[in-house]
C-alpha cells in the first residue's frame, strides 16, 4: 500500500470547489425553485430549469430537505435563509406527513392531502434525522421529541418485522433487505448528536452486526442487497443483486461508526466493501457506476441496470475521500479523481445549475429532469457538504494523525 496523502494545495482547492458548488450552485437551485411558500414544504418534481411538472410532494424529501438545510446552517454557514428553508419543510412535515397511527405517508398532494402510504420505514427515518438536525439548529424541543417518538416506532418495527405487511409470502420464502439496517445506522448517528442516550450505541451496534453477519460476504467479495433469514444466498435475480451505490453508501456509514467507536476492524471491512463495489460496478467501457449488477454476471431483472444515476456517484465522491483520509492509501485518491472528473463532466448542467439525474450507459442524458419523487436536495448537496467538512479537517492534518497507513483512533 502506498501511504501518500493528498497534498495540501489540492486539498485547499477541493475544499473551495465543494463549498462553492454547494452554496452557489446546488443549494440555490433548490432554494429558488423548490420552496412552496403557499402551502409550505418542498416541490421536487422539477424540470431542467426548475419549473414544477408535478406538484405532488415526496415525504422522503420533506425530511431530507429539512436535514440538508439545517445541517448546512449548523456546519457550513449560519445564514438565516437556511433556517427559513428548513422551517418551511418542518411545518409541512408536522402538519401533514404523519398518519394517525404514528407512521408516515409516502406521497401527498401539494396542499398536504395523503396520496400513498408504503410499508417501508424510510419516510420515518428521514423525518428522524430532519427533526434532530432542526432541533440542533433552532433549539425547538418539540422537534427533538418528534424525532425520538418516531425513532421508537421505527425501532419497534425493525425488531418485529411481522407487524409490517410482507413483500414476499414468508411461508414460502423469508428474506432480509440491507436497506433498513444500513439506513438505521445513519439515522442513529445523526440522532445521537442531538440526544445523548447511550441506548443509541447499543442499537447501532446491533444494526452493524446485522449488516456484517448477514450481507457482508468476503468469500464472494460483495455486500448483498437481499439474503435469506440467516444471511444465506438466494438463487434468484433478487438474491444475486448487488447495488454498488448502496454498498458504497453503507461503507461510509460504517467508517463513521468505526471512527466513533475507535474500531479499526469496522473501518477495514468498510474499505473492503468500497473496493469490491467499484470492482463490480465500474463500467470499464464507458466509465461511471452501473446501477445494478448480478454477482454471477447473469441478466439483471432491473431494466435500468446499466443506467448511470446521479446518487451512486455522489456516494462514491464522499466515500473515496473518506477512505483516503482514514487509510492514507493513494488508490482512493486516484479513484476519487476518476469519479470527480467523470461525474462533473457528465451529470452537471453548467447552464441551469444542479445535476441531471439519469444518464444512458454511454453517459449521454436520458432525461433532463432535475428532480422527482426520488431526486431532490439531498445526495449531491450532502456529498458536497460532507466533503467540505472533511476537507477542512484534512487541511489541518499532519503526519501525527496516522501510523502505518491507519488513522489514529
């Protein structure tokens, strides 16, 4: 392994680039076009120029938007416009997004009438991080209470999945999905910054143990999306599916926890996952990450398997920089440079701002939309934000921070 750290001139340049792109490109697009000043909340179904082509609202992005604006205020720039943007989302979230049973809707009309409710708990998880970060920004105790109450509901459902309508008939096949476990790790990491309850560490360890015992497969060099009840392989397209973006995102969640716990073994496993995911997912012909791959190179059931989507690339941009920081391995810097060049040269809209979300395999634009029920003010601004924070830390790094290529924990 080559322990060669990124030079300070490059670190400073990347710091300025990420911070400026966040505050002067990505966030202004959403602040100018997404905020609903009539009904509160965020409109995310936006065309290339930022005009709404659908006014229905994604509950995911009410939570995600609140978190991003609050986090930018808390960590990057204490500008009141970010608090005002977070408040617009928070008011809509509290007034309209919760059902009477404490669960949340998935999609609402512009004015807040419920349209869809799903079995998944991701609306709730995004609400938890939203309310926790909003509390940190504003001191609003009711926001923290809502975060904690929602957390209790999610944890109860995670531990008792029989209370959720199954996706597959369990008498025939029992499956477990990576997503709830990996998302709960990130949710707890954000919540415990606002609420210092030692119980969070216990639950987070439970989630990490589940990820590493069920989905992490060193013998196959992959992090699987779906496994059997005891982590066994399922011989189906679902069971063979690897999602490189999810795997890379999971890896940096694990690195954060390894740093928090001062546990090199977690960090080392996360670095393995990053290596495997790039090896499996990088398109050697056209560049960019595949959306899905089959571990046995059999056909994927997802028709969009070879599309290049924005979010896996943003996850890689942060994960690779973080991997370089914790390991000192120059291969992660080299891969970061590759992803940086490919991503900004293909997804960026230099005229209207922000990124396109969906490209064909060869990197040409498949759809000019800038937002949808799935794309909004989250993945790109989160990567830019986290890179800005990390690069600032790296500007003050010296040789005493690492020994034999490993960060001193």
